[in-house]
C-alpha cells in the first residue's frame, strides 16, 4: 500500500522504515531536508513540500501526520484539507487532544475527506518492537488502512494468550484496536499516558525509599545499604511488578546507580493533564494519576532520587531530554554521553 508520512522525527522516520520493510511504499516530507534524504536512502520517495507529497500519491490517498500536538499539527491538517480530494484519508498519529480530533474531522468531512486519530505507543523502540495503536475514526477508513496498522503492530509475539478471547476482536492481540469514533483513539492513548505517569511515579518513589534506607535519621540497626540496581534486576524476574518500564529503569540503574547524569527535572507532555481534566469532567476519582502529575510539576523546583528515576525511564523509552520535548534518539545519546564526559 502507498502512504504519505509527514514528520520524520524520532517516531515518524522509524514508522516509515517499518512500513517499507513490510513492503509498503512511503512518500515522505519533513521541513528538515536531511531527514528526508535519510529516508530516501532507505527507499522512500522524498517530497520537498506538502503539495509535492500530495501530487506524488495516487488517489485515494492516505497521509500519516506524525508531528507534535498543537499548532504545527493544526496547521498541517488544515493545509492538507486544501490539497486533498474526496475519498482521501488524513491520519494523525501524534498525541493530539481528542477534542481537537473531533473538530478537525468535522471540518474535513465537509470535503468528504476522512480523518483517523491513531494514538501510537512504542517510542524509539517501535521500529523493532512494533507500535501499540489505539485508533479512532469511521469504520470504512480504518478498515482500508488495516494493512498499514497490521504492519506497524508488534503482533502476538511471545506474550501468553489471554484466556476467553477466542470470540473477541483478534486485532487487540496483534497490538492495535479500532477504539471507536473520531477522537476515541487519542482519548484511549491519553488515558494510557496518564496511567504511565502513575506507574512511573510508583516505581520512582519505591526506589527512593530503598535508596534512603541507610539514612542517618534511622536507628543504626535498622539501616540497610541496599543494592538498588540488583533489586531492580531481580524484580524483572518473575515479580508481579515486572514491566517494560521497570526494564528501562533497571538498564539506567545498572549503568549509573546514582543516576548522576540526570538532574530529576521531569517534563509532562500534555496527556497527563488532559487525563486529569477528563476525570474531573466525568467526576471520576483519580488520586494516583493526579498526584503523579503534580510530582512532575514539583520536580522542576526540587529534585529527589525518585525524579532522577523518572527522568531516566523517560529517556529510556522515548529519548526525552530533561526539560525538553523528545529529540532524535541518536542526538539524545550523544548529548548524554557528552554530559557524562564533563
């Protein structure tokens, strides 16, 4: 299948590569000419502008927008609305606010252009592991894009099958779902990221308690000098709290038990705030998720070991540098290496 991809950053570029590896044809655009050239070397067709990208695609077109939430995505979708034709599809694979999806879809529907919102999880590891996708939009458009979603998804892999799913939608076991109408995909991804905040905060606080068990404020016979990297590692093996987030934390702690390369400054990317706002709108108690969001606010004023653990995990799965939005993973590694060498 042929598809256009706009935005070739840490995820857009790898999404294109995974699709091409599966036999799909990608026409790509990014304002960064070097990013376009790198994808062209891997077999993509390089478009120098949005208009060139649209012209290079055969109708009916499908275009995946993988840009940061906010103005840049808003402007791009609006521009595509003036370039595309009836029967074309725009997919927003970033982390847009679900209410913005609903508004954009209505505007494009007047031109008979379909809009699909696809919450995409996988970060810099997705090219190899695959991407977990939560999709919203009209059924006909989502069904037409199924070969794209199937190629990006991780597949069943070696995860044990869930008993009782024999008559349920098999796509969920493959790593993607049609969550519902327009906005439902990004809403589910928003809550996913809110839960992520809470999980990360629980790990971070737990490791902080372990690390401070040798505090001088405790009775001498109650002080333990615990090996936190070893504890993180043993919890990965058969423990009920094992997870990919714990894996990333264990990797960071094995390299640097004190996490000296991290200050503890932890950014929030928007979805945590939106999840708390949704909980307020629905009158649903969300104590843990709200507290984990506030902990990130606090991290910008004072830094504990817990916040260094949070920062290390964010860098591990997404290439997020402290106080900044995600950057190219190779650039992130180079910056951290340079920081460590100082």
